[in-house]
C-alpha cells in the first residue's frame, strides 16, 4: 500500500506527462510543482505576466473512499495565494 506522500509525489511527477485541457491553461501557465504535506503548490502566471506562488489543500479536492482516491466536490472555494 502506498502512503499519501508517495501518491502525491507520483501525482506531482506525473503532471508534466499528462495533457491538460486547453481551456484550463494549467499546464501552460504554471510551473515549479511540489507537495507539502497535503498541499499542492505551484508558481502560476497572473494576468500581468508575473508568476505567483499558489497552493491548494488536497484534502478539499481528494478523499479516500474505502481505499480508493476519489474527487471531492470542487465548489468549496478558490486556491490560496501564498
């Protein structure tokens, strides 16, 4: 069984390998991905072209449903800017 940190590391490492939906702009506008406990962190480009640190609490996005990772309702609010 993989630990949460191992799973998050895999997810972080795999982000660059997956095509991101064109309308999200995530893959082409964010870089320097990392995890810190249960936070996903990245530097993302703002409208003015500058990059800003941002993080998302993965506990708000992902849940353990009887041993399987599942998506949570994503309408809980925006990511925080750090």
